[in-house]
C-alpha cells in the first residue's frame, strides 16, 4: 500500500472510530452518507437545496447537541442546524444537527409563558397555549420551526399589535462553540442575549426558548380573493387603507398564481388572483367595520372573513404544509405609492411573464416599530412594508428564477429602505454584503464583536454568516 493510500485508510479509520464514539455518546442517531436513514434524516422543507453533510446527528437532547458540537470542533468541521429546513443553505461537509426530536412544549398559564425545545413547530405551541386561552407570536405558516423564526425576528400575523416574537423572549438555552450549555437572559450574558434575538444562528445552537404568551382566544380574520386583473385597483385601495388602521389590525396582500389543484376551491383553481389577508385582534363587529372599504372594492371570488379561534390562525395565509422546492427574495419598503403598484403589476401582474407563484406585501409599523426594554439586534423598525417573492421549481430552473428575482428587487430599489429582514434572507443573501443589509453598520459591528467572543473560529458559519470581528 502506497503512503498516500495508507494515510487515507488511517484517516477513514480515525473518522469511523470517532463517529462510532459520537454515536455511543448520543441518544439520537448518528449517520454517515452511506448509512440507511441518512437521506431521511437530512430531509428539509425546501427541496431546492438537498442537505449533504459529512455527518448528521439526530439530536434528542441538549446533551446530544453538546456532543455533536464538540465532535465538530475536534475535527475542524462546521456545524449546521436543521429543524424544518425552510432555508435554502447547504450543509455540505458539515456536522448537521437535526433537532426535530426535541419537541417539548411547556405552558405556564399563570406566568403566560411557553418553554419550547429546539425542534418545536409553531402549531404545537399554538395548540398547547390555546387550551389556556393564550397565544404565541407565531409565524404565518404553523409548520415553521419556532426557534429559528424567533431568532430571526419573528413577524407574526398579529405582529402590529404586539411586536416581533424576538421582543418577547425571556430566556435562551444555548450550546456554544466549545460545547458548553449556557442560560442566556437579559441579566445573565446580556450582550449575547441582545445578539441572539436578531442574529439568528451565528452564536451557537439554541436548545430551548422561553417567551411570552398573550391572552387571545379568538380573532377576526380570513381573506378576500379578487380576480388578478384587478390587481392595481386592489393594491392601491389596500395601500390607502393601511395608512390609518389601528395597531390591532395586521394585514398583507399577495398576487398568487395558483395551480389547477383539485384541493383548491373552484373559483381559485388554476387562476391568477389577489389575496388580502387579515388578522384583527378585537371584536368581530369592529373588524367588520374596518374591512368594509376593502369589501367595497367589489364582489370577491371568496370572502372568508369571520371570527375564528386563534388556533386556526394558520388558515389565513394557508401556506403549503408539505415540502416544496422554491427560490425567493425580499425587500423592505419605506412606502408604497401608485408608481410602485404600477411597477409591481408590470413585473408580476396578470399580463407579466412572471415565474412567481406568490408576491406578497406585508404591512409593518405599529408595535413592530417599538423597541423592547431589553433591546435586541432587530433593525427593521421604521420600515413600512415587506415585499417577498417566491418561485417554485427545482435546481434546473435556478438560473431563470434568480435572474427574474434579481431584476424584480432592482426595479423596486427606488422605494427600498436599503435593508433586508433577516428571517426573509434568501440563498442569494448569504454573502458578506447580503448579510450586512440586515443591520445598521453599528449593529453589525456589535454583532461581529459578540461573534468573536463566543465563536471566534466561526464554527457556526453555514448560515447567513456574521464574521467574527
């Protein structure tokens, strides 16, 4: 056996022995690419970017996470984390920690708090809190992982009423790059507590969160669907309507190119439509009065506005629950004008050759503009709207989709704040310049200093990475 072959064989033996030792020290599975179950363990919601890590650890506890991180640092490998896999970032060559087995939810009804483990999805929290007449600041899609969503800010269907989900975090349990488990609060590790809420997964693996719940049992909500050829009229009416609605009203509007799927209602099947989404925290009578100007646009294809239990909040946006391949891009807007509407309709309206399945605009402001007492790294306050576009398709369509999305964002720059919302970062934003758009320069510098203190070797880099200062 030649020298280089002996070295390769020795390296493989060391790796296999080390992986076997890791497996012996964890409760969940530890799998290599050749192992049965590897592909299933790496499966993500976004099918456009398959995960192909060097090792995947199906963590069942914080102890498993600690063992996986220590294994990664000992072998000079980066760490990636997977809960639901909505992000389209690769974990190639990494130690991938799958947190789905960590799905514990504990509700403290008296304190109005929830404690959740790393792999919990929002519907679990919604249902558990709902039995006590409480509600979390969940995302529009209940299938999204609650931890990553919260670390990136967390824009809820009731966000204008209560602010970002990250504004209401009380406690974070974090495995750092050296494998230590820290309890992070505003009193203990205050700088890390500030950075985690808005800095996403740059500082370690969050194994548990504690956050506030709110006394909400029912809301007035649903949607109005209009024919797509009326997009300009509906957009302009909605824009004017948002200027004086109360903070209890959170809404968005979406241009949807729907498939001819049999599960869709007949008026929507295979159609291009405009969907106005509403969530009002208040009495249904007041909600009815508030949405009257939108209903006055004319007969809707479907009007689902009604009082509903908060546990049904996911029906407002009705995002696809099953895995799909997609490409996306977003931009924060300082205002919406008739000229902006004209640009959107030209690029994504009924007559446009647009590949987007959805182009959504979310109304911000209200409590989203108010900083919490324990400040955090969220730098989107002051933005009026968030625009988000998504195209469905596999890697073979990536070039065409990315070209269109790049052109769309460029066309909307005259109305842009110049910043992006961290939770809506796309794969195209995973550059130094792209990540910097999520923050003011002074915020980014402060985050980089925290990164240097807690992850100086950038173990947690397979993300929208903040480089150590």
